[in-house]
């Protein structure tokens, strides 16, 4: 009888160990304020086409000329591939020095970080709907 209880306890502990990390993967809606997105002009400083999320780094200049260095995460690279933005195309489009208009949900803690949803390039190309449905129709009017 005691062996059955030990087996049951070990099985329950194993299931708990497996399930807790699966629930803890993302805190996107807790960490970022998607109800108040920010759209601003920015200059790209760095871009990483990495799993599990792309990473964008950019500078934003305020009305007084002060520059704030921002970082934003995006979707899995597979989302970009499905939208026709492979690694080469995306890295070339988001090269350092590129001027973009970017929309992102800022961090709730006030730090210069967020999760990107739209990027509009000076030539009219766009990478939109990264936070949800994809397509040019998800970009704000220019």
C-alpha cells in the first residue's frame, strides 16, 4: 500500500513539473500595454532575426532632441516568412540607420521596451500585423 502512495505522489509531482513551465512561457499581455500602442518615427540601430522572437533596437528622438534607445520583440521568424519576409529581406530592410515608422505596445513598467506590431518603411513597404493578423490592411494610414 505504501508503494502505491509513493508512485502516485511521484506521478503527481512529475505532472506538476511538466505543466508549470508551459504556463509560464509568455507574459506579453501582462508586460506590455497593448491597449495604448505607440506609433513613432525611429532609426534602426540593430536587428536580430532569432528564435523564439525577432528583436528590434531603435532610437526615438523627442521634440527636444533627446534620444531614447528602445528595444522591441516581435513574432517568431516563421510569421515573417509566411508574410514574405525572409531573413535576408528583413535584415536588409531593418539595417542600422534605416528610418522607419514603428507601432508597438510599450512596457507597462515604463522602461523603453515593447512588442512591435507594425513597421512602415520610407519607400512605402510595410511589415504589419505582427501582433495579430498579418497584411498591409493592418497598418495605420500614412
